[in-house]
C-alpha cells in the first residue's frame, strides 16, 4: 500500500487534523519510535527526543498533538500492519538518500537518548536498516 493510501485509511479511521506533509513527517519518526520501545521501556528521555523531533516539523500545538497521537496509534498496529507500513515507508524513501539518513539518525539518537543504545535497540536498528534498505 502506498503512503498516500495509508494516509487516507488512517485519516478516515482516526480523523486526524493532519495534512499529508504532517503525516509524512510523522512517519519518518515511526522507526525511531519502534526502536525506543524495543527494550520494553519507552523512557521519558526517549519520548522527549521524539517530541523534540516532532516540534521541528511544526509550530502548531494541535498538529504536534495529532502527530504524537498518530505515532501512538501506529505503535498499536499488529505485526502484519507494521510490516506493511514499513514496506510502504521503504518504497517512499527508496530514492531519497537524505531522508534515509534522517530516518537512521532519528533511530540512533532516540535509542541513545537514555543511557546509551541497548542490545535490543541495536538489534532492531540493524533489522530496520535492512527492512528499509538504509
């Protein structure tokens, strides 16, 4: 499924106050959010790192809240939906090396925000690098 189709599907399901650019910016943080949760603890520092990155994407508090709500909804996807979304992200960034670098940096910086990168986080970063062809 293309990213645009995900946007329409999730928009109809959750009625976000987001445009497609806001949605796309949020998706760039999805892998980082998965990494932050890999060790079973989504710490305040990791959440703060995610929120800081979201704040760089918007100066509108309502949009910021909606982007964070979207990330929380994406975390709750089942394994098949997550795999499908990651495949869609892979396709969307396939010819965008700058965006690939940003996604990787977000994963690493978020994992490193709280006492360094755990073994679980490092393993998931490696897995996501392969999955997303980064």
